[in-house]
C-alpha cells in the first residue's frame, strides 16, 4: 500500500510539473499561440459555410477563399466603425469632464447649504473620463496587434480548411481507440458550433436592446455602447457588467443621477432577462460547465492569453472537459467541472452526434 500511494503521489506531482511547463510555454509563446488559436477558431466558423457551398458544387478552394474574404471584409468594416466612434467619443471627453465638474460643484453647494461639509474636488480631479472606454480600447489594441499576424492567420486557416475533410480518416488510423476519441471530438465540435451560433445571436439581441434603450433616452454614442454590449457579452459572467459602466456614467454626465439610475435599471433588466432567463433556456446545459468553472476559466485564460483568452475561455474549457471525459484517469475531474454530479446526460447526447462537423 505505501508503494502504491507513493506512486500515485509521484504521478500527481509529475502531472502538475508537466502542466506548469505547458502553461509557461503558452504564456511565453502567447504571441504565436494566439494567432494559431484564432486560426483554429476561424476554421471552425468557416468550415460549415465552406461545406455548404461545396454541396452546391462550388470547388472547396473557391469556397474557402470567398468565405475568408467575406470574413475579412466584415471584420474590417466592424472594427472600422468601432474605431471611428471611439475617436469621436474621445474628442468629446473634455466637454464631459467639464459637465461632471459642474455637477459635483452643484452637489457640493447643495450639501453645504445643509451643513454637510464634503469636499468633492478630489473626486473630480482624479476622475478620468477616458477610463469609460479603457477596456474597449485595450481590447481593440490587442486585436490590432494580433492582426499584425493577419497573413499568418489567413494562411494557417486556409491549410486547416483544406485539411479538414481528411482529418477524420487520419485520426481514425492514428488513434488507439478511434471510435471513442472521435466521438469526443464530435461532441466538442457540435457543442462549439452550437455555442458560437447561439451566443452570437444572444449578443446581437443584447446589443440591439442596449442601443435602442440608450437611443430612446437620448444618450450620446448609443451605437458605440450597443457594440460594446455586443462584444462584451461574449465574455462570461463579468462582460455584461463591464459593458454597462460607460453607458451609465455617460447618462450621469448628460442627465444627472436620476436618469443614470434609470439607465442602470434598464441595463439590469436586460442583463437579468437575457442572462438568467433567455440564455439558459436557449442554450440549456449544452456547455456542460458549472457557473463557477466558467468564472474561474475566464480568470485563468484571461491571465494566460489576455483579452483573446477571455473571449475563448468557454470553448477552451469545454474542449478540456470533453477530452477529460474521454479518459478514464481524468473522468472524475471532468465531473467536477460539470454542472452536476453526473456526465451520463452528456454521454447520451454524445452518442446521438453521429456526424463530425469537420467532415460534413
């Protein structure tokens, strides 16, 4: 028994050492890992479209090139609109700072009339309105620096898409238990495609609701805040909270605390309805991850890969969990990552996935 325990401890320590080495390698090589991850993401998004075109006798090479061109045009248009609106908002920031100072001086005078000595000058001096869009500009900056590898991303995606139809056959010959392991990969691809499609739709609805609410209220740059709500909704748990901050603060600067509280209530109503009612009913338990694991994965992948890791936190964690479920040694850990104490439901769902999206 002591020998068995020492062997188990040694295996655990070796596994932790290997994990630390892998994490260190990913962290140090993030400038290369991130473009490759984006290539894999783009491949998973583009492959169903390429397969759809192929069904109409469109050659796969032409389908790949046309799909990637469409993706690039959409990305440039989307990022260009965001950058233009951010530039206009930055130009208006000094005026908002003056409005904020006037509001704080009025509040200070109101309190002084009621013998409440309170100096609010320190708040106005330390307040930086540019912090309203700090997270967004950081994300745009990260994406911009990553786009310096645009040629690498496009070329890697082209080769991945060309290889996709051949991959199932190669894996079937290379894997020791191909049926079981391919089934796990099918589960991940099925879950990933479903997650991206539904999350994009839900994020679009969130952005439209937020933009419409701010437009009706007359908040400036409502299109920008709708886009922020759309983008940050892809970041689980905290994304919607961060996205609400600039809209509420700008409403405070424009209309005062009463209307800002009303806008905050609107954000809260949208996020609660979308996040706690619509999204769970639409997406169900397809992710197979507990809320705590989703939140911790956001922190972990964000630390490891930056803003891109925060966006990819759920798919990456989904992939790790599904791979763990396919291993007898790690199946118990996969159960801990799930929403309940059983993986029988996901196993049953996996058996119903008979086609691999990469090969369709």
